[in-house]
C-alpha cells in the first residue's frame, strides 16, 4: 500500500508492481553505486563480484522486514 495523490489532489492507497518497481530499481542503483565506490577505493573484501545481480538480490532480501502469515493467507492477501 503506497499513498499517492490523484489529479484532483485526493489521496489514494495503491499497490502493484508499477508502483514498487521504481523503488526497487532505485535501491539496486544505490547498492551498485556503493559497490563501485568501494571497488574504486580498493576497500578490503570488495571486488567486481559486488556488481553481480545475486549480491544485490541477497542484500535486498536480507534487509527486508520479514512478515509472517498465520498460514491462512489472509494477512498477505494471497488467496
């Protein structure tokens, strides 16, 4: 649920990939930039491997809040 404004100034709560994709893309761009800076500075334990998509995915997944469903699918709206 992301709060946005419509053309008339009313606030709406929306969801979907079209609203989440820009946030994920920007997050990955920031991670890539940070990795590039560490490589450029020749920081310890940083290599070109930090540019791999698996690394960005692991960082995003491991830093996300884990939300547990009770098993009935109602909390995450998957049914």
